[in-house]
């Protein structure tokens, strides 16, 4: 039901202001966000405004005000009673991005509280909660006091963000999703940072991805988003840095849910694919540095089992059995090399779409995912391959799904000759931003 506006501003005038390239005042932004969340400003008015923001942008001050106004619509968490530093990571999402799973226990091992509020997947990028729900018994939803107790006793927690965290963002994001206004940097930055600042972390590392499997494909746009979010975090008193990371190629050798958990456990056991370990260690170093522990030997905690111990305790604390077998899909379809040579291309986005079509992701919020579905990669760009060797295996419960997944990856991988250029877009961690 519509409720009266807390202060008299004219929504149409606000839309005109942004449409005509002028700045909104702090009072206008505060009123607008509150009034929209309460149902006074209509969706069609907010859509016009978000399109004006998409086209004309916002100043640093406006973005900061928008973020603060979104935070003010919900609760703000506070972990100061824990008496230890807090640090968190946010990734803009990519194909095979399971880094939160090994990262949380790795950082928590060093006495940092890691309150990792996560989401479910929509479209071709997977969701951390979907992956963890492959573990029998594991529970994503915790009360505030359960979360606090786990941070105190285990050191880290990955769980679902409650509805009270920046409710304005939930409403606004759903609207942007259907009005072609998701990719506006002021709106992405305020959406992500309102949740992270409200979550109460004192240190934050942003993994901002670029490349074919990323939300923003172009590195210049990813850099602008990273810079905007670092400024927002810093302005709010959160020690914030960002890594720009390459998402042209899937991360690791697994895309799905249960298979990504398996790979994360390999990293926690000191092994796993080189790129997953490298990014986990790089982000952990950033979090520890931001939280005031710059000189610890991060990789040693993967190799000597300390991070694995924390993982097992965190999974158990949420009802999961870290030793239980993980689900597998009923059907497999291997794809083999048709010639000897070098794998020169493996594009992230088509592989993400294929995993989604196999049942690893959802098309609508209410869909269930198949935890065993997905793709195991057996070779990465630069690897030498022999004719007949499996390059990747598709997993699905229903074999009828294989055809559309194969359609998605047709032309997305290529075998060339020794010396041909490798299409992977360069180093995994391209740049760092922040203090
Ligand atoms: N993730 C978010 O939380 N918000 C956005 O706007 C985009 C990605």
C-alpha cells in the first residue's frame, strides 16, 4: 500500500533533473530511496530515473548518497563485540568462480572474522550458496545470533543475506533486471557496496572481473567500477581494495556446484588447479593486509591443513557433513580432441551457459538447481592434447540437456598448432586498486 512521503519532493522533477544532466541533492536522494522502498514512488518512475542514471551517470557525491540511503532502508550489522578484525570479499561473478569456498576458511585461520553473506546463482554465473548446498545437511540460512556465534567460535561463516540487509537494493535490482539498467556503474557500485557496508565488515577486497565470462567484459569499465567501489568503501570508513581479474577463461577445472566444492576442497588440501590457488592466495593476502596482518605466510595454511580444519568446522557448524559423498549427475557426455595439437581457446561465457543449460544454474529465482550437473574440464588453454583425449565432460541428470549444452560451446574451444597464440587474455590478476 502507498504511504505518504516523509518529505515533499516531486518525483517527476527528480527525473527531469537527472534527465537534464544535473545533480540530485542529498535530500532528494534520501527521500527518493525511502519513498521507493515504501511504495510511494512507482516502479515506472524509478525505471525512468534508473535509465537517466544509466545514460547520464552520477557524481561521486551522488553515488555516496545513494549508497547511504540504500543502507538506511535496512539493518546495519555490527561485529565489534567479537573483539577481532573483520574482512570480507566480493566478486562480481564469473564462470567457475568458487573462490569464496577456500578463501573464507583460509583467512579465518589467521584470526580474522569473515562474515561472508552470499547469494544464489541467476543466469550463467553460479551462486556460492548453490554450490555449498551440494554438501549433505548444509544450511544456508542462519539467524543473526547463529552467525555471530559461528564467527566467534569458528572464525568464518558463509550464509544467505537476510531480507533486512539494504531492502531498497532488492527492489531496485529486480527493477533494473527487467528494464535494461543493470550495467550502470553508479547503480552496480551502490548496489554491491550498500550490502557490504551494511554487513559490517571493516575491511573489504573486491574481485572485479573483466573478460568474456564477466559481467563487464571491457577492462576499462571494470576498472571504473572498481575505482567507484573502492571510493565508496573508503568514504564509509571500510579499508577497501580491488583486484581486476581475468575472466576470459573459466576459473579452475570445474563449472557447476558439487564439482566446484570438490575442487575447493582440493585447494584446501594444498593442491587444486594453479589458477584457483593463485587467486585464493592473492585475495587472502589482500584481506589480511587490509585487516592489518600484511606479513603472514598465507599459502602455508593451505599446505599444512590449517585452512582445511577451519573449513570442516565451518561446514559442521552449519549442519553439513564434510566427509559425505557429494552428489553426482546420472549421465555423462565426454568431448574429445579431434586432432593432436595445443588447446588455444576455451571461452568462459559459452562454458558458463552450457553448465547452466545442463541444470547447474537457474533461469528463474524459484527454479531448483541440479547439484551434480556441470562441466569438468580436462585441459586448459596452452595444454598439449592428443587426438581422442577427453577435453571436457558434461554432466546432467537428463541426457536430453546435452544437445543444447554442446550448441553453447560449439566454436568456444579450439585446438591449434604449437606456437599459435593462446587466447586467454593475459595474467589472472591484471591490476590492483586501493590504498
Ligand atoms: N551484483 C549486485 O549485487 N548488484 C548489481 O547491481 C550487480 C551485481
